[in-house]
């Protein structure tokens, strides 16, 4: 965090430490949106980093996070990381610049208020992480999303979240392919046993 006024850094660091050590129930926007005081080079670096994620992504989900406990947001970030999801609180103006000229540009109009950005290469991971957390924590509110250039409303994000992941679909396909083969093998084995008994 870059401090513009003398002594202001000490206040923000003390506030952040207090929030973390006392288990304060509400995540401070001052703590979550550290990029508010970024200089030009830092802003460009953030836009470049987010732009790199967006360039590879199939899905982006936006959710409002007002009043979520620090411990809860920490769990959500850990779940997102495990699922390969880029999950960050970003300043909306920087996020708008990052999606400019991409298939997600239509989301720029939805980037209003305190938002977390969930971005994934996997088609359903970003939606699934946010959807699963929002089911048990009403303070995380899905606002919008986009999948392969198509703008999604809340219902669309929730529908995308219920689609099985790529790994699950592949496992189901393998199961379907194996069942006729194993059934055929059992039939052939039974026929072979009948022929040996008859002989």
C-alpha cells in the first residue's frame, strides 16, 4: 500500500493487524482493496496481471462481498486456489481496463460496487466456487458473469455452476464406455463356459 499522507500507513497497518488478530467480524474495505492507493506503474502491473488471466479465461463471475468475515473470505480464497480459480478483490476501474477489447468487455457495465472477481480457464470452476460459497453465506451475492463472451445473469451463473466439472464428465464418459465392454466380456465368458460344459 502506498501512503499519500504522513502517518497514514501506520494507521492502516494497525487497523489491518487489529482486524486479523481480534477476529473482527467484518472485512474492512480498506484492507481488502489495497490497490486504492496504487501509483500509475502499480496500476499498470495490476491491469497486465488481470489481463493475462482474462486472456486465458473461459469464465468470469462477479460477486458483491459486503460484510463477510475475514475467516470466511480466507476459506473462499483457499477453495478458489485449489480449484485453479484466480480470485481477487480489484478496483473496478482497473478490472474494466483489463477486460477492454476482450470477449468479456460486456461485463464492464456490471462492475459496480465492492466486488470480488472469480476468473477461470475451466468453464465452470469460477461459477462453482462462488455459487457453493454463496449457498452457505448470504453476504456473498452473485451479480453477473460471462462465459465465452456471453453475458450471464445470476440465474445463468447458477446454472453454469451446476454443470459437472470436466473431470467428472470424463469419469462419467469412461464409465459409460466401460459398461458395454464389460457387459460384452461377461456375455462372451458365459458363452465360452457353456461351450466347454457342452463339450
